[in-house]
C-alpha cells in the first residue's frame, strides 16, 4: 500500500515538476521512483516466472523511470501497456531505447542488453496487458524475393530509398537505413510501424507479403549485389558525381599537368600587364 | 614496297603537300590547353563503348517478363529496355565494364568540357577572332548535357524513370505550347504509349552524337584556322605561334594523353560501380524512390527546382507554373548569356581587337570576379540538389537545409565577387607574379647579418633561355622513307595568317 501511495505521489510530483520546470524536474522524479521500484519488486516477483522476473527487474531499472512502473506512461514517455512484445523488442534491440536523456532523439545503436534480456523485457511488458504482436520468428523460408523487391519498390522506397540507405524526411524526421537489421527486426518494424512509419500490416500487406519484403531487405538490401566495383553506399548520382569529377576529371587534369608545360611571363609583358591592372 | 605504295597514293591524292602544311602546325604547350583533349578522348571512348552497348541494348518500352541471372527481379514484368540493360550487365561478357566505362566517360566528358570552358573564359580565349568557336563550344556543352540525360534515361529503371517524369513536367510547364510539346514527345499523357524509350534512344545514339560530331569538326577546324591561342612569354607575341610542331612532338604527347584518359576511364569502369540499375528495379509510374538525383551535370537544375519558392504567375486566363522559372527560364537565361558573353564583354570593355595572347585571370579582375560569382551560384545550386542527403548525413532538419540553400544561393555569389576581385587586384600588382621563382641562398654572416645570394637550383643548372626558331619545311616523304624528323625537340614559331 505504501508503495502505491509513494508511486502515485512521486508521479504527481514528477508531473507537477515536469510541467513547471521541464527537464530539470526529471532528476528529482527518478530519484523518488527509485524507492518505489524496490517495494514493487519485492511485492510481485514471487508470482512471476523466472523469465518475467528478469524482465521486470530490467524494466524497472532501465525503463520505468520514464515509462512508469507498470508501463502506464508518463509526461516523459508513452504508455507501453498493450503494445505487444514485438514493439518492445524492436525499440530495445535496435538501440533506440533506453535513452540516456529522455528528450534525446532515439538513434540507432547496439542493443544494450543480451538477446535473452531483451526478450525478457519484451515478454514482461506484454504480460502486463495483452495486445499487439508477439516477437516474430523472422523466418524467411520459402519467401519470394522478387515479389519482395516489387513490394519494397512500391511501399518502402518512397522514404527508405530504393537502396535502403535511408534519408532525411521533412522536418526533423528521417527514414533510417535498412542495412544491418535482423529478419526479426524488419518483421517487427513492418508489423508495429515504429515512429512515423505508416501501418502496412495487417491490411496493406498480407503475412506472406511481409515475409517476401523481409527476405528482400535482409538479403538484397543488406548485401546488395555490387557487381562492377565499389558500391558508393547506395547514394546514387550524388556520390557518382563526386567520383566522376574529382577522381575522373581530377586525375585527367593531374595527368595534363604532368604531360603539359607551364607558362612563364617575360619581364616585358609582366610590367605591361601590371600597368594595365593599375588603370 | 611501302615506299612504292606511298608514291602511288601521293601521286593521286597529293598527301605530302597538304600533309606537310598540317605537320608544320605549331601547338603552344601548356597543360591547360590539354583539358579540351580530355573531352575529345572521352568522346572517342563514348563512341567505342556506345557501339558495343547498342549491340545488346533493346530500345523498346514493350513489357517482357524478366528471367535471368539477377534473382530478385525474376518473373517481374519489366520493359525490354530494362531487361536488356540488366542482361547486358550480367549475361554479356565485359558488358558491365562497357556500361560503366560509358557512364564514367560521360561524366568525364561533360566535366572536362566545363573545365575547358572555364579555362577559355578566365583566360579570355573567347575574344575576337574566336567568338564563333565559343558559340560552338557552348552548344557542344549543352548537347553533351542533353545527351547525357537521354542516355541516363533509356535503361528505364526506377531512378531514371523519375527523371523522365520530371522532364515531362518541365516540358509541360512551358507557357501555351508546353502541354502540346509534352504530348507530342511522349506520344500521349505521361507515361505515354511507351514510345519515349525508342525516341530517346534514336536521339541519344544518332541525332545528338551526329550534331556533336559535326560541331566538333567545326570546333577543331576553327582551332586550326585561328591557330591556338598562347600565353605570353618565351617570345610568344600576338603575331606568331610558339610551341611544338604537330609531328612528332605534339602528336606523340597527345597520343600519350589519349592513353592516360582512357586508362582513367577504364580504371573507374572496372573498380567503381555506377548506376546499378538492377538495385533500382524497373520503372513503374506509381512507384517512387526517395533520394533521387540526376547525374551531376543536371544537378544544378534539380537544385534550382528544390530551392525555388512555391511561386506561380497568374495571368488573365493563363497560369505560368512554378516549374517554368527554375527549369526553363533560368537555364534559358544561363545559356543565352553564356553564348552572348564575348559580345557583352566587348561592349563593356570597348575592346574589339584581335587577341591571340591569353590573359592571366588575375589581370582581368572584373571578368574573373563575374565568372567566379556566377560559378559559385551554380555550385550552390548543385549542392542544393543533395539537400536530403546532406540533411541525413549531418542530422539537420531537411527544411533548415533547404532554407540555408535559399539564402546561400543569394549570399555566396555576393561574397565571392568582391573577394575574387580584390585577390585579383592584389595578385596583378605583385612583382614577379606568374614567373618562375629564382633560387636563392640565405647566408648568415659572422656578425649575425643575413644576405640573399642568387644561386643555381642544382649543380650545372642553367636557366633555359628559349628562343623560338622558325620551322623548316618538313618533307613528309623523307620521313616516311625512314629519315630522322628534321625538327629536333625545341621551341618553334610560325607566323599567324
């Protein structure tokens, strides 16, 4: 009981302070919740499986300060209840979460946990309230890559670019690069539509189509067939232009400088030119 | 045997008489005079690789089903043009190398034309009597850009298809006649009846190259007629040409340069990927990829389209669309002013005399500053064609980057002009500018004083004094009979006509 009151109190203070002082209040809020975490864990842990216990511990330590003790959300971060394990797995495994500073833009990085720990967190959040998608297997057995290419061209290339290099969208938004993702992550992204990404599944794409796209992204976007030499990062004509001008024309100019002679003014002409320039 | 054959031909064609005149031509030797040759040799590479490509490319917008080496496209409906380009890349031996060499060569071709034009502009080589050749050169550059765009478009991949779509809109934006022109060219409303691929193809491989070839002949013919311009020094004057004779000096040098240019193109074609259309997939009018840019020589146009604020002109009964201003009006003004420049400059400077001696850019501060400012303007527009790429890599908002370029394309030229002008002023007044440095030794005396003593660069160094000598008559038949060339290495001069 004391835990619940403390928690509510702390949240109240946090919201109040956050509303009044913005980010400065965050430090205060997190120290207050710290006591609540301890009480919370001792109360419920005996009823959970070891997997969920691990998830709960990690969630309380790393996520609850912003997302709330029961993932109910706060002024700082959205509610995670009912989001499903796939969403949590994607955000944590892609390195977006947890954030060091809650106002930071999430940036892709390495997963800060082991695979077991990440899955445990995802399962724990999913156990609080049902909903969303379970972590997909990411199997691409029997997928039609060609179909995937066509669907990718139609649905994904508009933001992620046809080579999957990613690009800046209007405002501060950006479509991230699709290189270096696991099949599970790609499936999760299509299913759960993180951030500003539009929803494609279920609806626009069937489960088979999702698998086709995942297969194309995991195989041919991640490991493009770079026949013909260095791939220039899938940045197309901008990179090609720089190579063409600086390496191509540049090398030819250096050769010209090597083969050709340099000019030399004679005294008489120089003085004449200097005189002209004075006019 | 060869001797007899030569005499037989010479009796009928009189090669030795006209040939002698040609071989006696003097070419001034300066590295910047070889920039145009890069373009010439790239054009040869373009023709050679282009012929190879036409053997395998199918210029048709007809739908076919792709079956081939590249599995991610297996079974897709693509145009015959796209399929043949993918097959050319994967299934034809040496095909991808030829494609890549062709494309890199196009980049080098137009790039070297631009640099060549800059050389001609900043040294004042366009002045009387070379105004016509300046016109031809500018036309060649425009044709190069046009043909580059056409060639880039015909593989019918997703990225180039987007470019054609933009070209269609640009054509449509021309007041009054635009929609008719666009319909006429595309055989209907976009994407038309598929005839755009064969039409672009025949323009790309026949019509435009033929015009380029003709104008190239005129360009070089006029160069022969006027004789090459030259930098002052080494006895070069308005009324003579100082340099090396065509045979053997210049010919061998330029031959070597041909090999070097081809080598650069081949190395790029072999080791650096360009336009991997299989990764882009076929063009489907309702698909679009983000981050699509044209090749760099169209980049300034793309940048102008991006930078242009969304203004339209509403006339009674007719609206002139936004696209018209950056994509039709601006290039129109650009190319017209460029072509008219020799006359514009003559009007302002009042200088209508013949000039065969070139200017140092620093001796003509106004011209150099105008050129640099205009160049910087197009360079900013070129940068603006990559707003999204810059925003992504620098993690800045795309809107901020766009706004920044709107400001930069006004501010940068305004800053570049005065800076260039004052640098030129300073340089042109510096004593000894444009002359090779002499070698000095600084000696410290026992009392601690310093003195400078001129010295030789290395033991036995003698400062070369080059006194151009008149070219002797070269007898071609004697050379062909194995005689040593009568013109040993050195500096020669011939009078101008």
